[in-house]
C-alpha cells in the first residue's frame, strides 16, 4: 500500500508543485485549499503524514494541528508545518502544540523529501517496537538513582514529559524511560491509558473527577497516593476524554 500524504496549502501553485513532486516520488497525495477542507478530508481519507501551511483563511495551521491532535484516529499522524519566514514568531507556538517538524519557504525539493522520510521512518520504528506479550506494551524499563527496574505498565499511574525527557510515575517511585509519549500512545492499551495533552498520558484509575475550568477548558483531577494533581484539557480533547472514561 502506498503512503498517503495530505497537503493543506492555500496557495494553488505551491500546493500543486508539492503534490506533483510527491506523486513522482511514489506517494499517494490529496490536497486541500484551506484548513477546514483539510480536516474534513483527513477524516474521510486518513493520511500517513500531513503537510500544512500556517497562515490560511478561516482555519489556520495551528487550529488544524489542534484538531488533528484532539482526534483519536489522527492524533498519531506526523504533522509538518510549511512556513514563511514571516511566520517564524508563531512557529514555536505550533511546535508546542505538537508539530513534528517544519520547513521554511522557499525550500528545496530534497529538503522536503528528507523531512518526510525522516518522519515516516520514526513511525515505522514505533510499529516495529517489540512488545513482550502481544499487541500492547506490558512492561517498561524505568531507571532512577538506584538503578533500573522492570515495571508492569498496568501498575503505572501516568507518563509525563519534563525538560524534554520522559518519565513514569509508579507506586515504586518516579523513573525515567527511553520511550516517547507518542510511542507509548501507540503501544499502550487504549482502554486503560488516555493522552490528556502533549505532556501527559494517564491511567484511568487515577482520574478522580473533572470540572469546567475557564475559557472552554476543563480541569481533570488525578488522585495519586495522597496527592491531587490537576491537568487542563481543551474542550475538543475533553469530549474524547469523556467518551474514553465512560467506555
């Protein structure tokens, strides 16, 4: 099966030039002229990678990315921004939302192809990641100052990122792990774990309650030992959270 790439770009010539290059390189390509059409198309035709401009009418690239990351069927899809130099101030915001990479216009064909190949290679590594007993990851190696432990995943409270490193909180303590949250989201049992946001992946048993917070956001309260932790979810993500919690 050929690899699917969705191009979301409002400038016709740029959109068609990229599509021609990728088609000639063996990819299956679909195009959308704006963010709204792009999201609709992604839901009907799930891509393996999305290329998106940032500055677009009606729905900009940041909003497209937020919608993609909030959709369980699309959340894992690599997302690459195509940005003009004038957009660079907004780029960090986009990366914080969960973009995987970016290319500054104008870019060379070789740079675009390399960026795509790099992102697809990472996804392939996730799919070939070994699992000890079946489809879901059952154990994980964690390390702290005392050494390394093999932790049963079902006992873990939550996984999180801090200073670009990955950690797991377990009854035995907090351990650093070598697996990103993106990989964990792919391999953990989705009935037990939920990707709350870019930095937190939580087990359902630690969810205590949730409440409306402010400005379309919700606060989820997590009970871990005798401590209560608060995690904020955007409204779009919260809808998926409620469905998952009631499942």
